[in-house]
C-alpha cells in the first residue's frame, strides 16, 4: 500500500487523493441529488444545506446564511496563515435545470474541501469552502465580496463543466437589467387611437437593438427575452416587460456599450408615448483576470490525473461569471472540466443530461483532486506562498 501520510509534497498529494477516493460514492451521490432537485438563484436551500452538511461531517466549522444571503455559507478548516477559498456553486437554470453543471461544481468543491482537510495542517493552510449562491443571475460572489464573505482570503479557485477541458474559459463582462414599459389600454378595434401601445414600444426597441449590432465592437453582445407581452389581442397592451443581458470584453467596454443599448429602449418610449423604466438586476460581472501561476499548477495536476487540454482553433466560446469579479480582487482561476458532450453545450437540456453521466462523475472527482493538489503545490512552493500571502482580501 502506498504511503498516505501527508509528509512532503507527494505525501500531501497521496493523502488528499486518498480522501477523494474514499469519499467518491458520497460525492457522486451529492452531485446527482443536487441535479435531481434544481433550485433557482437565491433559492438553493437544499443544495447549500447538503454541501454544508457534508463539509461539517468532514470536520469543517460551518457558518451558514453569511453576508445576509440565506443560501451562502463559509466552511473553514485548519489554522495555517495561507488562506485559500474553494468556491461552490449550486443554482440551476429556469426550465432546463442543471444545464450548466453546477451540481458538478458543488460536489467538486466539497470534494476538494474533504481532500484538503487531510493535509491542511501539514501544508500550513486554512481552507475555506465558500457556498456562493446565484451565479446564474444575482451575482452572489460579488455580494459576498462586498459584504466580507471573502475577507482574509489570499487565493480562490473553482472548476466548471464544459464540453472540453480549458485552463481558463474566456469570460465577458455582463450587465443584467429588466425593461418595463407602461402605456394605456384601449379596445384594439373600436378605440385604438385612445391606447398607448407598450408592446409597440418594445418592438421599436428590439428593431433598434438589431440595427445597433452592426456597430458592436468585438466582444460586445446584447440578448434578451420578452417576459410580458400583453393580455389579449383585442386589448392595446398597457404593460410589457423584457429581460436583457449586455456583454462586453471588459467593464470599461461595458460602460461604453450599455448606454447605447439603453438608448434603444428609450427610443421605443419616445416613438410610442409609453413610459420606460430600466431596472438593473444585480451587480455587473467583470472580465476575468486569471492567475497564471495558479493556472499552470492546476494544468500540471489535471494532466497528472490523465486529463488533456486540447489545442483550440478559431473562436473560443466566451461566457460570463461572477467568479470574474473575484479574480479582480485576488489571485483566482476558473478552469473547465471537459465532459466530451458535443454537440451538447452549456444551457441545453442535453448538456444537463451529460452532467450526471459517468464522465461527469469522473470529472468532478478529478476536479476535486486537481484543486487539492494545486493548493498543495502553492503552499509548498516558497515563492508562490510568499506571493499569495502578501495581500489578503478585505472588503472596503
């Protein structure tokens, strides 16, 4: 039997890998249970409790409901001066459930926490597993940053399911907002001249947005849905509502692009006489600034576990995440776990099905182990330890 004592770098890795292996059935069951009970942003009562309970059973001290967020938690183990955070996501999408694989993210984070509990004291680290709600909308990590949930942390990481393995998924800045038009009802046949058509206002805005796309810079995007379009065909719609996302390569680009999109919605109001209100829905997500040394260490460890990172050609798909804001506040990484799912991709029901396959189960165990090994490497490397320890995050 190989030596599993957490003595030296390789001993720490053997011990942490052994912990993941011993907990494999529990972690896979946790992933599948979260997948079977999808919960929307800020409503992840069961998932957050299940993750917190698993960590508490592994010896973590758990503080739930932190940062005035009922489904956020901070689980801590160890007393070393280097504080690392493993971020745990568990919210789902409307209608298509865990089609972004947050069940895998949650189980991998718990697995990394269990693995690191075996070696935290030997490595001289304090491990924080942070339960972060509402990544799919609401910016839970940003709220936690602002409210002290990341205070004292030197470095943070997480993994995310994706069709292919990536050291870092490209991330765009994004703003979320609702658009609310108010007009006046009237009989659509007998007295249309007495109505103010809020649906027409939204149509004018959508046409304007479509025309604006010609002038979008690389990385600029706008997309949305109509959530309220009217009550009946024979009633001039007096109230319509839409939900939109605006993205750009950076927060600076977003500051330039978003006002131009807003003016398209204002044009709908001017054209029809309806009133318009643009309602921000949570904080803006930033671009991602990955830590190169942490990313390199993660890649070496993932490859040591047999995972491969293909050379991608052409345009690499980009998304957005509130983990990006964490990366601007402290060293952070956000690698992906390839599920070999193509042609199924994130935010499709078919991808949700891939997130409870044997490939996904293997990915979550590898992700947990690779994160634990990365922490071990960073803690054992004197230069990296000194670099990361130089500044701990504090909310201002």
